[in-house]
C-alpha cells in the first residue's frame, strides 16, 4: 500500500466531523417521511428524478461509509452495499443499520484495486466526493463500469481543487477568516 493510501485510510479511520457523523434515529425517521434526499457533494442534493431513472434498486455506496447515505437508501427500500477503505466509517453504517433494523452489506476494500463484485451487479453506484483522495482514477472508473448493470446510473461527486490550496480547517470551520495560500497546485507532481 502506498504512503498516500495509508495516510488516507488512517485519516478516515480517525476523522469525526459533520460528513462522517452517523444519522441519529430522529434524522432517519425524518428522512423516511420525504422523497429520497442525499448529497453527492457539499450542499448539493441529488435530484430525485435521477433515482427514478434507475431500472432497479441494487445500489453500491462507493467510498460512502459513515452511516449517512447507506441507511437512507436502505430505509427507502434499496438493496444496499457500502464499500469503503475505512473500517471505522463502515462500522458507522453497521451501527445505524443494527439500531434501525436495516440491512446494509459493508465491504472494506480499496477502490484503486479490483472491486470484489461480479460483473453487472448494481443498478446504481453512488460515489460522493472520494475520487479526490486517490491518485489514479482509471481503475475506479473501469471497475465501476464493470460492476454497473447495462443502463445503470453512476453518480459521482467532485470537489473544486481550490480546496487543496488552503488550510481545510480554516475553509470549513472558520469561513470568515482570510484564506492564505498553504499548498501549491499541482500538489502531487
């Protein structure tokens, strides 16, 4: 495993913020009352009609652990598998599923390697902003295409690269502070 992959895995195993906080019972109950509403990226909900276009309800939450989207999908009747690099994030999905009586299959795996699924397994792949944490996207997209059923939906969130130029703690936690350049781009050359 490369140094950057190990660093990412360690970080996601230890991070605790709004994006990694599992849903409370009350939040999930509220989500059940409304049409499906999940975000692929900060502040941007996926249009409901995207989900309505799917021919089936077998969904892969790719790098989607944390106990947020997976439980919503399961509560809405989807057959859910969450694949994530972080065991700690997957444990959050397992905890919410157990607490709420939901079924979520969790798989600890690296999306830079072959996915541990048969060809044409999923109707939908939901991949919220994780592609920015891997150096080479080619395998992720090849494997997503392989495990996605013909006519299936691939939903991928992206993040503007400016986030890497500044201290993320200041950007997210202190939005009124002046941003000072911390890193140059490209950051991986």
